[in-house]
C-alpha cells in the first residue's frame, strides 16, 4: 500500500489509532481490516500502552464497508469469509473483535457517520464518545444483509432485545444524542475527544494490570454461569496479588501518595 489505511501513533501511555481514508469517509477495505489487526497486535505487544483512542481522520468515523473496492475481489472476499478454526472468527470479524480482546481500554471517538461496519467497530471499543449530530446506523438492513463483523455480541450486551432487533432489522439512522439514550454511546459532546481524554486521565491513576484484568473479567463473565464467573474472579485476583503494580498501588494508598506504576505485566 502506498498509503496506510490505519495509522497508529503512540504518545507515552496513550495509543491513538486513526482510520485513514478521509476522502472515502473511512470506508472499510481489505487494507483497513489488515491495518486494524496489525495496530491491535502492536498495541497488545507494548506493555507501556495503557489506553487507546480509536478515531477516524476527516469528517467521519467510518461509513461502513467500501463495497466498491471490496466486492470487486470475490476470491479475496471468500478467503476472508472463512473462519479461523481456533479463534472462531473470520478476517472480517477478527480485525474488529481484536479491540474487544485487547488488554487495555479502548475508547472510540465518533463524528459524522458511524454506519454498518463502522458501528460494529465502535461497539468493539469499551467506551464510545460522540458528537450530538453524529449519524449512527446498523446499515446492513438497507442492502438486505445482516451485521457480520462481530458487532451483534456487544449490541446485545448494551441494549434491550427489542431495541437491538429494531435497529438491526430497520437500519434506522439515529443521532449521537439518541445513541447515548439507547445506551450505545458512553457520552456526547461537541468535542468528544475531551471526555475521552478525561476518562483516560482517570484510568491512568489505576494499576494497568488491574485495568486489564477488570476488562477481561467483565467481558468474560457477562454471559458466564455464576460458578464460572467466580472461578475467573479467583484466578484473576491471584494474578493481581503477584503483580508488581498491585504493590505500587498498595504502597501509594498506605502513604497517601500518587502511585508510580511500571509497564503492564498482565495481558491476554
């Protein structure tokens, strides 16, 4: 590729990831999918990264799959559609699901359009901050399709069943303000980067190991039986007892000082 479709910049403990096709409203191509997966792997491998901002260059977050580019290569579509027998995801799903699996919190900042694959990417983040006039839609219904890039799992966790069915079946467009009302977006602001950074400031005051373990705990126990959930609680807590950042948090709490955390030692 002559130009990166996904750009990652790591600034201290914060990784900023941009979809980089502003002239195409950051429509998803094979290059975007591959770039998202590469970015997630790079961040996971860097123990100094403690939070991610996921954004789109230009006026829109992501207007969904770029059918004009992707569907011209039917052989590659068929290849990407095949699931990985170990992961259970295919190459359309895993580049989005990877952000859900990432060991650090991911915050999507949305403007303009959040359509189709774009809303599924936003749903893969842990938090979503949006502008009031941002347009959201599970747009696959318009084309006689269903969402198939991992977004239905997070959608079903965030909203009631009847609302999820309505949004998927109708493909209706709703605003950023409505996204907050529905429980899909975490907050709304004219400049959504501001509350996103404020949240990151809060997260940075906590042990990066505890934050990573908490993300895994809450993701994996949402649909687990109580027995399995309790077992995972115990497993992760044992890991926290051994983590050096736990000692740093305890020391700071006892001395009433700001903790000095080292690199993240807990990961997927």
